[in-house]
C-alpha cells in the first residue's frame, strides 16, 4: 500500500508528521535519561498504557508502573525507527514505530554515564547489546496550547534477551 491508497484524511500534513515524530523521539530521550517527573508529564491525565507487563490507566498508575520497571532501564538507550504517522479518531495523531533497546552499560554503571559523559566506557564483548525489540503505537493529542501529549501507548510484539537486563 502506498500513501495514495490511504483515505485523504488519514495522511497528516508534513508539519504534523515532523512534530509528532520529534515529540515521540523526545519522550524516548526522557526514558533514556530516566527523568520520571518530566516523563509522566508528557502523558495525558487519563493516559492508557498497554504493555506486556500490564496495563496502567492514568498518570498515578503510570508512575507506579514506571517505578517497578525502573531497574532495567538504567544503562539502556532506545532507538526508534520506521515511524508511520496517521490521523486517528477525534483528531488524534497515531505514530507507529519499531523500538530497539540497547544496553550500553550494566545498570550499576549507568550513573557514570551521566557523571562522565565524555569518557569511553569499555566492556568485554557483551556491550553494547541489543536486549529488546518491540512495536510501539503512540496515540497523541495536541492541547489547546500547542503541546503534544501521549493519550495511549501500546507496546507489542516484544522480543527480549533477558541475559543482559541488568
């Protein structure tokens, strides 16, 4: 299927596509840096997150989910690719993409990445290591002030190498 096969209303304009992809990538940087307060703030108050580890509804539930998920995130970087942007219902914008999680350091060494960002971290043959692949669909809404927020995040088709989670 090419874009000419899609209904005219399904294809956002170039500006919307650029803004939506940029926003999704910035959200993933917040995950990488583990800035939880900022991260939670980019979701709507009634956000729904569907993840293989569970469903959360609302910001407080999302914050609890992230707290439990935190240990494996330190020392991990997210790489998003193949973004596809379309209009969803109610004027929302839906961004689907693949996400690759790469462990660049053991969790215990992760604070050194922030403290010494210009130092080359040297490890044996195990790092960097691809530890997870998933398909993500983010449903975004644009607020009246022009700010984007995630209304629904769906993470599926997850494949993991749990050997290097920590």
